[in-house]
C-alpha cells in the first residue's frame, strides 16, 4: 500500500515532541461497469482487480464477473447484469445500489471457538499498527487465511477479499470473513450477496445490522478480541456456543 511521510507535533500529557509519521495515501478511482462510468471511488491503490470484482458481487449488481482490468485510475469490470439498479445514498455517506433483494445464506459451514480467536489475531496488519489509518479484512476457510487486504475504507477491504474469492473460483459459502470495521446493515448485505455465512469483526454492529444478519442467516460475531467475542446471530455455527441447529 502506498504511504507518505508527514511531520507533526505529538502531545503526551504536558510533553510536546516533533514526529515524522507514516500516513496512508487516499487515492481516487473511476469504476466502469460494462463500458459505463458508474461511480467514483476513494480507495487504497492495491488489489484493485479484487476490489472491482468484489464490489460488483457485494452490491448485488451481478452474481459473476467475466473480466476485470485496471487502466490508469479506471477499474473496468465486465459482468452480466441481472437487473437494473438505482443509486442509493446511505446516511453513512456511502453510495450503494438498489438491486436484487439479498437471499438468505443457507450454508452449513461451522467454526470452532479457537478458530474465531485465530482468525481475529490475523485481522490486524502491520500497516494498521504503524498508521492506524486503514481497515483490514481477511478471507479464511478451514482455519487457513486465504487472503488479506487493507484499505482506507472498511467497505473496500471486504470487497477486496470477496473479490479475491470470485477471481480465484473459491466457494464463498465455505468461508469466513474477519474484519476491523463496524457492521451496520449495508455491510451485512454485502456478505449475503456474496453468500458468506460467518463474519468476525473486532468492532461493533448496529441494531439494523444484527436484525439483517438474523434475517439473512449470517452468523455475526463482534467485539472479537484476544480473549472474548460476542455472537449475535445464528450461534449454531460456532461449535461450543450453541448446540441447536436451524
């Protein structure tokens, strides 16, 4: 990921010192779908093919991707659109689309308590520790980390790891996503559109995020740290937490 150096003054109690910090770069990209400019995106400039593929799937624009290329600051995606989509502005400031309704995730995929802690430890990257300016996500399956991504936007990191799965023919119904960001409704819908059954976040959810995860069959785990986590929905997928299956 591209970074720059920037000076500043750090105050600790009554002590003031000059510092030279590592700062992540915020870059601008144009998203082009089937030859039509769809929207402008702010992102970090790595794993852009994965970002394009994941965005199409997560927003419900298409169930598959034919091709993704990056030309300058343009992310160009070819994909078979199922329905016409309209822009939707969320109150969080993100731009989404009203497309096909997300379908419930029926995957029988399960995870153990030790695997939750193991994935949680893998979420935070060295860049996050050095800058505090990025979100991070990982794609895991069977306890193995398949891919990790960092970005200035929490939505982008999820799009990137899901896009990796799309581009590499990975069955996302067998996967777990771990991430640093909050889990409101729009994030949960991304997982449903991709068919991901289990989400582990170091952060909180919202009432609508939890309700949507419950409705769409997603196991939502939040506040996951070294020694604790909270399972809000469909706990049967976490072995040792609940014994009842759906």
